[in-house]
C-alpha cells in the first residue's frame, strides 16, 4: 500500500488527515492482439509550488481484463485548504519491466485532478473519461476515497471451502476469494484477493494478513462481502457464489457462526431445489496491534 510522508508542522500550517483512494477502470481500450490488456495505474503527485511531477505509487498489474478493480490502494495525507494536484496514468503492461517506455500508454490525454475533486463527493465515486487517442474510446477511471480511522489492528485469518460448484469442463474449479467492504452508498470496495487453488472443489487457502481498517475501517459491524470465483486464464472468471459477514462475526474465530453458505442468486432463481454452491469456513482468526515508534518508546 503506497503511503505519503507524514504531516510536517514546520512547512505547513493546516491540519492533515489520511485519505485512502481506491482505483477501478471500466471498458479500457484493448491494446493486446491475442488477449485482453494487463492494466496498471500509476499515481504522480505535484510538489507544492513547483510544476515537477513525482511518482508516488503503482497499483498491482491485473492480467487479461478491461475492467480492473485494483486491490492496492493509495494512502495520502490530505492538507485542508491546500491545493494538491494528482495525476493518474493508465498503462497496459507488455513485459516484466519497470521502464514505462516499454509499455502501452492508455490515456494519452493527461488529466490533473485535485484531492478535493476526489474526496468532495459525499461518499460517491468520481468517474473520469480516459482519452487522447483520436477515434478511440479509452474507457473510464473511477476513484473512491475514504478518510482512514486510527485503528492499527492487524488481522490474520485463514479460510477453506467445501463442495464448491464445478465450473470447468475438463476439470474441477480453480477457486479464489475476493473480499469487499461496504460503502455508505451501498457499493463495495475491494480490499483483498486470495491466491488461486487449482483444480480443487475443497480448497484450503493460505493464511493472509490484512489491516482491520482495510477490511472495515474500524466499524466492526460494517458488512464484508466475499465473492467466490473460478479462475480462468483469459480473465473471464466464473462467478461461483457469494456470502456476507462482518469483522465482529469473523473475530469470533472458528465456530458454527463462521461457516457460510455460498449462494449464487441466478442459480437460486432458476432451480427450485437449489440449496447452495458450497460452503466457506473460517479456519483461524488472530488479531494483533501494529505498534508505532512512539509505542515502543513508551513501552521501554
């Protein structure tokens, strides 16, 4: 997760708060011949009082998709009443290289946004058209911003599944989990993806670590939605089903309350005898506090 330097009281007179920016894209221009694009978004910040742009961070690369939802966030300090210019560039990654000249630039027309443009939306996402290539629709980039709480807890959890639906013609499913936290406007923001378990209807995923504020931003009763997908090489992953929970429920640990039916609404609507598309079980849960340098000083 990218993060910017802490508030400097010597060089600024306004209070700061930390803002988490989540980025998605829709209907990107397909720049690959035999497959879909492999997009990445790069954030540049403009230093105050100068025209110099500095790279701040990058999302992960998502292969074979024109509609990416990036898990990696940008965490920035927002200074009230100060103009903070941001620029988001979208690239299609062609090879394993950090040199941007070796990749396709999707939005040829660079657009500068202010922090206030992104956060001043009353919780609603900001959508901006990508452009600059004559005669081509380059797609849309979407920003969701939220002020981060002071919660510094870190959760470690592990899940398994049982009797998931078979989605592949010549084999079993290749399942993975996608976690989302709910927003005030009823939408969901992606916050974690597990690894893919190949050819297995009863997968056991590796334990993973996630900041509690990424999962619920300190609101323990906030809805957490989990989608179960069957991975496909071409990026058109098959939806197996979904379930909802909350941090408070998960914090109970392994118990009867943390065995979830995976439900597929479309299948449920078509089949009268439909029960579920499998179950997902929480195997373990642990929470630790992330200590700051000041905490260590105070603790001796």
